C-alpha cells in the first residue's frame, strides 16, 4: 500500500476525503480509490476483499467488501467510489482531482457524491474504535465502483457474492447526499420506483400534399402523449408524493418538411409510488396508450393506430423502510449533533438502496447535495466533520439498541 495512504490519519475525515478525491475514479475506472480505502481500513481491523465482476457488453468493475468483527448484529455501510466525469477541467476553479481547500470548503469531483460520505464513515469507525474498542457486533463496508455507470457489475453482484459467502446484514446505511439545504435536513427512508419505456406509433409514409394516401403517425402520437400527461396516475400516499410521468423524447427521424413520416417514437419515464407495482403500472400505461391509439378525432377515416410499447430493462420498484431501530438510531444521532429533527423522505431519484432493501432494512443519509455532479463540486469541512460526528453517534446508538 502506498506510503501516502498509510500516513493518513483515518480519524480525520478531511484527510481521508482529500486522498479519495485525488484518485481519479471516473466510472468505470477504479482510479486507486479502492486501494486507498483498503489501506485505511486494514489498520482499523477490517478484513478487506476486492472482488471484480463483469458481464457481456460491460467493463469489469472492481468492488470492495470490508468487515470488522465476526459475530453479533451486523451493520453495513454502503456507497460508491466511482464518480461522474468532471467535464472540461478549465471550467473548474481548481483541478477537479486536487482536493483544494478554499474558504473552508474542499473542491473536487466526488466531494459530495459520495466520497465525502465514505470518508466520514471511515473516520467515524476510527474514532469509535479508539473510544470503545471493536464494535459490539460487526461493521462492514460495501463499496462499489459501478453506481454512476450501468450498475450491473456493482452492488447487485456484490450483495449476491456476500450472501453466498454467508454474510447476513441486519441494517444498512447508504451514505448518499440526502440533505437539500443543511446537514440534518433529511433522511431517505425509501425511494420511488422508476419505469421507462418507448412507444413506437406506426404510420404510412407519403407526400404531405396527398395526406389521404398516407397515415401520419404524429397525429396518434399527439393523442397518446396528451393522455399520458393529462391524467394523474394517483394522488400520492402517506409516505410518497404523487407518481409522475415525463415524456423525454418525441422523434420521427425526419429531415424533410414535405414527407409524412412512417413512424414516431415516444420515450418516457415514470417515477412512481407504492400505489403501483411494476406489473400494475405497466398494465395501466398499456391500457392508456391503447385508448389513445383508438381515438380517431385526429385521424378521420383511419382505424386505431398501430403501435408497439417496449419496456426498458431493469425497472426499479418502490420501497419503504418501516420505523424501527435503524431509523430511530439515525434520527437521534442527527438531532444530537445538529439540533435538527430530520424529515423522513422518499423523494429524489434512485440509488443502490433499491438493491439493498431485499437483504436488510436500509436508510440513506449523507452530505448536502447542492453541488453534486456540478462544476466545482465541493463540501464544507464543517459539514464533513458534522457528518462524521453523526455517523459515530449512530454507530453507538444502533449497536446499543440491537445488542
């Protein structure tokens, strides 16, 4: 392990984060980030393994699993060291992989999403070990390099790999940035599901001056798009906001202004709540598209428009973590450090928590996410220290509750 890594104080979250940012781990490259993490965790008593997974048509991805302790309640921290590309480095005020500190903020790609969360949990574990010795059970790190990528060779396979080796988890904390404005604002206790699809409406190509000899698919596509957008899917539930469908593309692939196109595609995504399952939502949307395609108001003299509806691979189900020791310990830890009672929310996009929820209860809490994926992504060092204190308090509270 590099001497620069072994010289880092693992109880100092800023030093740990700087070392991680300086590893250019842009998906799918490991970039040295997992090697750095291994060098920091091994002296803390963690047994570290770095399995590599691959699949056809996707790059091989290196992952990390590290565990301290051998029996008792098992708490796992999950996250990712891969980051999105920084874009043109000239747009940044400092090198995106230099971890420069300016006015009390550390600048760098991954500072918030989510190397900062990993650094804080490493430091929390180091401080907890100094004060209390080993955990009253087991603590693991489940870290992937494939969260910002296709998410095929990362958390899903790492969880199955761990299961086959006999690992069983009692609770999981994901360190994604969850706070919209200030540290302590929000804990994610679930996520909406995500379903994407493409509707292709088939017509008959022809000259615009002779529309009776053609069948313009755009006419039906307009009716389909209107019905999909105009009628709400639901009014929301106690734990979730209303489901929402957005059309992201309508395209005919036609460069000519005097040719009626042969087909029109509509792409869409739905973020849905626990009113629906993947199967019931698919059935509802299929029915809506069918009704709209049969509407002849825009297509006088024509029968129902011919269409196909293709679902994108790997839809994500919605999930909700019920109140219990996990949420209670985290809420108490957040409030004890920040003085804020965090909102328990299911807002936002998807995360790897959607895979973990099949193995154990899972919640998410991390830094303020205002600058994630942006130029000059940055974190206040005071927030990094605050998150470390929250994680340390959470570790103590959770093990005290379940031991």
